[in-house]
C-alpha cells in the first residue's frame, strides 16, 4: 500500500508557480524527508495533502483517498503537525489532547500522551501561555493520538532547542518502528540525514531529486569531497579546478580553503592542476560528501 | 459526527468569555424587565399570548446585536490565528466545523432568549395575567428561529471575512442596516412618495413586500399572524404570515449557505 501518491500536482498563485508538476510516491513504512530551502513549496505541498489548499492541477492521495474529494477519509489515519497554526485560546494542554482523542474517536490517555512529548507538568495550564517549543510538543502530541498510520510534519523542529529536536527524532524513530510512515519537511539537513530512508529535494516548486541518501551520494560521482588548504589563491584558480575532468563542484571557504566534490579518480588531477598553477598546497583531506554538499549540488545554494 | 465535538468544545470555551456573559446578560435583563412591566403598563387583556406583541419591538433591535456579536468571530478569529488548521488537520470537514460553530453560538443565543422569555412569561402570569400556553410556546419557537437567523448571519459574516476585524465591520454593517436604518429608511420612502403625490400614505403591496423582507419585519409579521389572538396580517397573500415564515427560514440558511460555499472553495494560507 502506498502512503502518499501525488500525480503532477501544480499550484499557481497568479503568475507565481508554487508547485510545478510534483510526482511523488511515499511507500508505507518509510521515513521520508522533504527537503528544500524556505519558499521552495514544501508547505504548499503539505497544505495540499491536508486540503488547506486546492491544487491548480493534478491530484494526491493518502492511502488511496483523494485529499481533496475525500479529505476526511484521507485524514482519518494520519497525525499532523502543520505549520502556521496556533493553539486554541482558553483551552489547556490536556483539553487539546482530549479534543484530538474525541475527534479521532481514539482512546488514548491524555496524560500519557503529554508525558511522552515531555509537557506533563503543564497539562492544566492554558496552552496560549506555552512557549513555541511547548506548543510544538503539544501539537506533536495531538498528532500521535490514535496511533496514526502516517505522520505528516511540517518543519517539526521549529522552536525546539537541540534537546527537544533530539527528542522529536527519537519519537519519530519510535513511531516508524511501530509501523507508521513518517513524512516530514525540513530545511535543516542534519535532521533529515539522521532519520530518513529517502529524501526528496524541492527547489522552486520542482522536485529535483528523490532518492536514498546513499543513492544521492552515488549520483554525485562517488561522492568524494576534497578539502584543500592552500597558502594563497589567485584569480582563476577555482575556474581551473572546475575545468578538471570529474569535478562536480568547487567552492572556496575563506582565503585558503577550497572544497571540491569530485569522482575518486579526479583527486590527484586536482592537486596536479594546483601545483601546475603555482599554488602551494599546505594540506588536504578527503571527506564523504554530506547531504549539505548534495543539496548545494542540486539547488545551487546553501540552506 | 464530529460537529458535536466542535460544538461541545466551542460552547465550553465561549460561555466563559466576558463578552458572552455580558451580551446574554443584557438580553435576559431586558426581556425579564419587559415581563415585569407588561402587566403594569400593557393594554388589557394581560395574557402570555398578547405579551409577544409587547416584546417583539425590543427583540428586533436587541437580538440582531446579541446574535451577531456572539458569532461574528466564530470562524474568522480561528482563521486569523491559525487554530482552525489544528481542527482541519484532524479528520474533520469544513462543514462539520461550521455546523459545530453554528450550533454552539445559535444554541447560546436561543437558550438565553428562550430561558429569559420563560421567566418573563412567569412574571406575566403571576399575579395578574392568564396563561395561554400553546400560543406562548409558538412564540418561543419563533423567537428561537429569530435567534438562529442572527447567529447564522453572524457565522456567515465570519466565513466571508478573513480576519476578525473585517468580520466585525461587516457584521456591524449588517446589523446597522437591518436593525437601525431599515425602518427609518422605509418611513422616509413612504413620506417621500406621499409628498410627491404618488401614493396615499400606504405603500403599494409589492413595495410593502420588498421593505418587509428585513428579518425584523418578518419576525413582527409572523408574531402577529401566528401568536397574537384576534389579530391578522392585512394585505394580499404574499404579505401573509406563512410567506413571512418561509422567508425567515431562508434568512437562516441562505446567506450562510452562500458564505459556506465560498469558504469551502477557498485556500487557507
């Protein structure tokens, strides 16, 4: 069974294209990271999943239910942490969870849920007095109610401190082990790298890559990253390196460091090229390409 | 039926607010006060069936304000803050959210209205008046319908506006038009046409139907036609109480239906 199945989903606001024919399939049981810079269209896609937004063209299904024409059925088996929400004024944390329990017709114990997301002590405080991080935990708790088969989370670590973000990852991992499919968007690569089976990279509304992290690495020519320290750079040095066969990207980091992603075979050629250009190499080391490097490769920008 | 969950939660939140207590308190105080004054100042005979004609004037002014102010923010404020997203990412449809909100807000107004009318009815009966129960019960139903009309208009306004402030402005516009300006404008029209020699002090039937389309005038007409003993609505059939009742029901469902149709299709972002 497929958890999320999107067919050529487009969304246009006036002349601006927020989503451009996105095709995406998320299999049941996987953890999928939806990656892209701010404004790339991640939230628009999730809003289409939740029927907050109607796509201009295309359609998307959750467990076989069309998100627009059968929205309630589509949302029956999911738990959601949306973006741009606010908690209900005048309701306590416990009442928020109770509301989710009633609405999903579940039988969770609100206090247990609050305990799991780490805000048990604040159960009877008004949620409007919560900090952003606590609100985020509360809504995660609402999402966990009823043991959903699919969790959809939009930038889940927003407002969380590093500790909170780690706890969030732990909960997502537990949910995945229970059998839930996890789909979350993020612009923070470390998080995605830490928990995801597969990632999709969204850029200007277009899905530019969907693969496992290993697969993305391999598509980058073996994915070797070379960090070279030189005693000084001249104009044109970077261009010379880029011209070497097998080089994918070459960027400078300060005056004396060059970072190059390239095939394994190209490493020596680069050093020879530098030597030939009269640049003294002080030091060099190789690293496995991180997701961030791949991200730069695909989108041409840092997050 | 998740609208019940929405309604239950909304009632418990709304009932605790200061504005709800104040609005319902003013409404109840006014109605009970009229129930106290009517046996003293009203024309004979003093009965619970003649009492409605005594209170409709006050209700047509007061209920629009209370009904609209209690419901104009029902959806708009949640939309503005974003808490409606928390509702709609649960397995709830927009229809069930709107229905739940309507039941909650209309329930508050009608409960306040019917409760205070019962109390007023008791003051009418004791110590001077006569209890004419069927007609009084009929009036309670009509008053409840009138309360629902204004709550529904408030929720419609709440759906049509994307922010609370805009909903308030729009809502006041509607109340002002129908509860304040309408009667004055109709009088001015009548006087103007009489002065111009076009009519003889009375508007022609078709025009009377048109100016009688405001919820307040319809409420007055159904009260006269159905409740007040030995009274009847004069004029052609389309000015009768059954037509008025049908149009009043249309007020309860029409604007809300239109506003919902638009809301259902709009993006929430």
